[in-house]
């Protein structure tokens, strides 16, 4: 279960304060560490992002595993040839804005590799080629 900071309500008549251990019913990580396995299975929004970005992150987080699976299976199908993000979108039927933010975390999780090879896409620009790690 994920509890979002925006769900933490201030008490009536009191200024908003940073929650302490136990306030939210779970322990707050002292420091977010990119080496923690759960770090890449949560959608993030920066503090400076508008509230709509935070709402979108909440909404997409439960679907991240499904998105990652679809991307990984598509890359397995194409084999060593790999695929650009445009090609992954075409193969999976996912939206571009759902595919591209997942590729870097999937690289960090060791599921895909990319960045060493490029291919010219539909736009005429070079696109990174992503490959499944088998």
C-alpha cells in the first residue's frame, strides 16, 4: 500500500507539518535510495510539478508492472535487433508517454539495455535502440 504525502491532511487550525514516524501508519524512509528495489516500481513526481502530475503518478503506479511486462515481452520478441521507443509503442499498443519513462528504470533493474545503438525513426531523428536482457 502506498500512502501519498498529499493524502496527509493537516489538523484544523494548525499549520501543515512534516509527518513523523508512525503518523501515517508506516515508517517513512529516512532517505530515498535509488538502490532500493521498490524505487523503480513507483511513479514519481517532483515537488515542483503541478498537482496533476502527482495525481497521474498515483494513478499509474499500480500499472507499472503491467507496462514493464508488455515492454519486456515486446523486446524479447524482436530479439537482438532491438526496438526504438516508437517501435515499442507500435508493438505494445501503449502510449508513448507510458513507454518512454519506464525504459530508464527498466535499465536500472537490469531488464533492458539501451543507449549504445541508434536507429533513425519516423521523425527522421535518431532514436535509441532498446534490447531485452535475457
